[in-house]
């Protein structure tokens, strides 16, 4: 049974907005440039919630690139991603998202973001929800990204709520692991059928299997 939390810490990409699809399209563009096979299924299986560098390492695995080339490819992917998100607006927020965040605040619960993205603040501004947030932990906040607990622990610190009183909301395996290791309650938003591994990780947690918006997977 879920206890009333002192803070709710939301992942951003794939939870409050469908930017996961834009991350996929930007990586796909890069993979096509480089002649590397890369599918939507691989993206959903291996890249959701994973940092920019780790995502690239998965895509180029087994191929030799210098650090300069790796850096250039990460920058190129980020430029493609910027092009894709440049048209985002409050309409790209999950339906009912603004009202949900407002209701949580009205209930006296802090609202924070725990996102591994360095583009997090830009996306929050495009969605026009920055004013509803008590804290933002993003890809620039900690050294060790998800699945390490650091990002969620940092977010809890920003809103001054003990981790045991926080609820984390996630769509990706790396994030589920991060929330569980941080010692928080977990709410999983599942985009596809829930795997046995996820059920194991999610014990004593809430699993929401209804799609809150459509994804192409
Ligand atoms: C996560 C996304 O939120 O941020 C990943 O789920 C993405 O797909 C990661 O790779 C890093 O994002 P960015 O914007 O810093 O490249
Ligand atoms: Mg996510």
C-alpha cells in the first residue's frame, strides 16, 4: 500500500512527456549517418533512461572510434535532438500533467524532477512547468547517473525530504533500479508488458500499466 509521500520525484523523458521518441529518432539519425544498424526495439530495450555516452557506447559497440569522434557523435546526436524538440510546447506534456502537478502541490507534497538529461531544463521550459517544481535534478547534477541512486537522492535533498518519504516515478529499468537503491517508494509507468525482472525490482511498488500517451513501440 502506497504511503502519502513527502515528495514525488518524476523522471522526465517518457514519464511527463514523450521525448523518449525524440531521443530514439536522434540516435537513429546518427546510426544511419554512420551505417550502423539500430532498431526501435533496441532503443526501448537498452537505451531508455541511459545517459548520452552510455547510449552511444551501446550503438557503436565493437567498433573503433577515437575520443574526439565519440565527442563529435554525441554533439551531433544532441543537435538532431535539439531540432526535434524545438517545436515542443505545453501540448506535449502528458494529458492532465499540469493539473496533476498542481494537485500534488495543493496536497502539500513537494514536486521534483530526477532526469538524467542535460537537456532537462530546456524541455521543462518548453513544457512551461518549471514554475510548478520545487527542485530539478538533471544530467548536470551528479557524476553517477541512473541506475546509481545519486540523482534521486540529490533530488530528495533539493526538496529537503528524507528518501524514505519520497516516491519516484519512472518508465525505464535504469530508473527503477535507481529509485529502489535510493530506498524510495516506486511508481512504474510501463510502456509495454512488464518483464519478470521489472516485477522483481518493483516488489511492494505500484505498477501502472495503462499507457498515459501513445508511443510507437
Ligand atoms: C534520459 C533519457 O532521460 O536522458 C535517455 O531517457 C537520454 O534516453 C538521457 O539518453 C540523456 O539525455 P541527454 O539529453 O543529456 O542527451
Ligand atoms: Mg524515462
